[in-house]
């Protein structure tokens, strides 16, 4: 049971969960972003265990390489070491958020993990080539729509930046 | 006698693990030896290009100079400035090594000398080269210093601008080789090397990777006359040595990748493959060292304009033409 | 556990659920707008993990789960870009990014 594959898997799961905890609990936004990066790495490791190496590398390329850097740029522009002032943090908010998250945890736990989902028939035949073929064959329309969405968001972000520059 | 010991160990942890461990140790040896060689070579090459001689006191031809430099850097006091954010400050020199070491895992040094031939090898290299940006970020943020912050912002902007032509030029090679694994790409160059069938992609890839490693002419973020020293202003002694070690290893990785993707990897007529591989790689390293004393430094807006306005449209055009010609 | 730990669907579902609940907790608890955005990224990552886990265990014939996770990554990138542009504008206007203190519209 304690073979290298299992040990690395347990390590990946721990990295993911600890990263998520650090993200939501830490004091300043920079440590939250570092926790997010750790979580993304853990999830990339889990994708490798799920026979999806392409997706694991895409996760690192897109999330860590682009989105995390983008968030870090925004943090640098919007005040990096901004800690929550003491008088604005009430214990009521902590209790409320704990209640919300724990209630949703138990509800979804009951819903999702007590059901036996059944084994799928068929051999696992998804390679990178399959994903590429599916993207251009069956899912070409959502693919094009998402690229349109990305173009729209680029234009929107540039317009917003020009807007603020025009005010000055 | 050693055979029985090795067989016993293999029964416990399996042959794959032994092979991986041996491969990783080999990679570390290559990294250290390469760093020593490059430190010496940089000083000698730049000296001869400036019509002087360079280090000649320590050992024959100054060959033991890197060892003297290492001893000096190790003996320096590990000074931590007072108001730095300690976790970020300590983490940055460590993270700067991870992309380099991971890229070493997929490079084929010879037909059977590759630590692990991952079937999405190209993506591994691209994904982890975008990770080196994170360490620049942590170094800049953690140093609590205006010059570090500006230097790191500039360096990040340069890095993400030149990542895109890198990716696109590699995609044309992947289209031609029909596979994402590095071994297949080298094997697909048996007939004609890709430098002849994709010259534009070769140029774009080489220029973009020189910009990625922050070497001259793209070394504005760490230029001595500009921003004190950019994002590693506050690092001294051993930590500074780690940043520079990572930069030299990055130069080696970049040249190794250019060799693998465009110059046929380990293929060559008479000598064993690994000698051809190192010969081609160090030829490209020499070219990168040559650039430093040939070209003036590019201004920052010229740098970004060059990437966004010239390299990216050119690499898109190259990709479209490659795809079109392959399907006809 | 039968066999290896990583051949079990429930482990992946538990991790996805944990990420979702951490994301919800972060969204309600944190006051800074950027920290809320980071919690939303956590939720989306958990959802993607769920998709790929179901693809591998329950319906392994087709790449639907993985394709959808790629779509989630693309949409997350676009949405993060816009949201951060808006947040930077808010910072320029209000000089801080506390979510509950941003109340007045432009007068």
C-alpha cells in the first residue's frame, strides 16, 4: 500500500488542501495568491493521476503562468501589503462564513459522496490527439465562442485602461 | 557483488525509481559542471572579444577561476535586509531553479539518455518556463525596495511578451513532427533538420529565448547602469549566486532546446550522439555569449514593440503557412 | 481502501468538494475584492477537478470532461482579466478595495 505512487498521491492531495486553506485564511493578499499557486500545482499533480497529462500542463501554463501573474500584477498596482484593519473584521463575519461553508460541505457530501456513480464501460481511450480531435470536430462551436469571449475581454480590458487614462 | 546489491534494491523500489534517481543525479552533475564551464567561458570569451586576456592566474588558462569565485561567494556573509517580507525573500531563489530542473528531465541527450520521455514534453518545457516568471515576482515583491519592484515589473512584462512567440514558433515544429514528445521531434529530423525547413521559426525561437533568459541585448531588467541591479538588488552572497546559477543554467537549457527542436538533437555522423549534442549546444551558447558584446542594449519600449508588433504576427504567419503547406 | 488510493473516485470528489467549500468560505469572509476573486478561482478549479474525475471513472470513452475543463480554464482567464481591470479602476477611484465600503456611485 505504501508504494511511491500512493505516497506522491497523498502528498499532492495534501498540497492541494493546505494551499486552499492558506488561500482563504492568510493575512495579506500576497500570501493568498501564493496559496492559490500551490493549490493549482496540487491540482495539476492530481490531473496526472487522472490520466490527463495534457490537462495538467495546460493547468500550469494557463493558471500559474498567466492568471496568477495577472492577479499578482493587479495586487502590485492596487496596494500590495494591504492588511485588513482590525476594526473592520468582526467575529460575526467569521461565524457566518464558517456556517455557510460547513453547511454546504455537509449538504454536498451527502449528495455526492454517498451515491455510487457506477463504473463506466469501456477502456480509457482519451489521448491528447482525442482531445484535439474533439475540440475541432464536435466542440468547434464552443471553442470558437470562447475565443470570441477572450477577444471581447481583451478589448474590454484595454478600453477600461484607456478610460482611466483619459480621465487624467 | 554490486550486482546483487542493486538487484536487491530494485526488488524493493523497482527499476523505474532507480533509473529516475540516477537520471536526476546525472542532471545535477550536468547543471553544476555547466555552471562552472559557463562562468569561465563568459569571462574568457568577453575578454578576448575586448582584446584582453581575462583570468589567467588561477590555474592554466584561468580554468580554476570559477572555483575561486564560488569560494568567494560562499564565504560572504548571508545578509538579510531588515524590512523584507521573509517568506517571499527566501522563496524566490529556490523557485527560480524549478523550471530549469524540470526542463532537464525531458531533454534527450542521446538516443537512450533521457530521464523520462513524457509524451507532452514540449508542453512541460513551455509550462515550466512560464513558472520562472513567478520567482521574479516574488523577488521583486519581497525585497521591499522600489528599484526591485520596478525591475521585476519590467522583467515580467518582457518575459510574458516573449513567451508568446516562443510558443507559436514551437507549434510550427510540433505541426511538422506530428507529436508533442521530444524524442519524436528529434527522430522526425532524420531527413532534414528543421533549421532548414523552418528558418523563420528558428530565428524567432532563438531570439525569443534569448529574451526569456534576460541576456543582452534584452537585459534591461538587470543592467548594471540602469536600475541598480533590477530585481535581485537586495540579494547578496549565496542567494545572488543562486540567481546567477539559474541564469547560466537557463542559457544552457535554451540552447539545448534549440538544438533539440531545430538542429537535430543528438544526430550526427561518426561520433556518439551525446558528443554531437553537447557540441551543438555549446556552439549556440557561444553565439549567445557573442551577442553580449556585439549588440547594444535594447530600450524597453523598443523591446516590447519588437515582440508584440513584429515577432507575434510573424510567428502567426509562419504557423498558418506551415499548416497550409502541410495539408496540401 | 481497495487497491491504490488513486483508483478511488471518492477521493477526487472529496478534494473538489473541499476546494468548493474553501472557496465559498473565502468569498464570504475576505473583505478585499482581489481576495474574493482568488476564492472564485478556487471554486472553478474544484469544479474542473470534478469534471476530469468523472471523465476518468464514470465515462471514460470520450474526452467531454477534459474538453469542458479546458473551456473552464479559458473562461476563467477571460473573466479574471475583466474583473481585475474593473478592480484597478475601483482602486483608482476609491483609493482602497474593501468590498463593503464601496457604496457611492459617481456623483
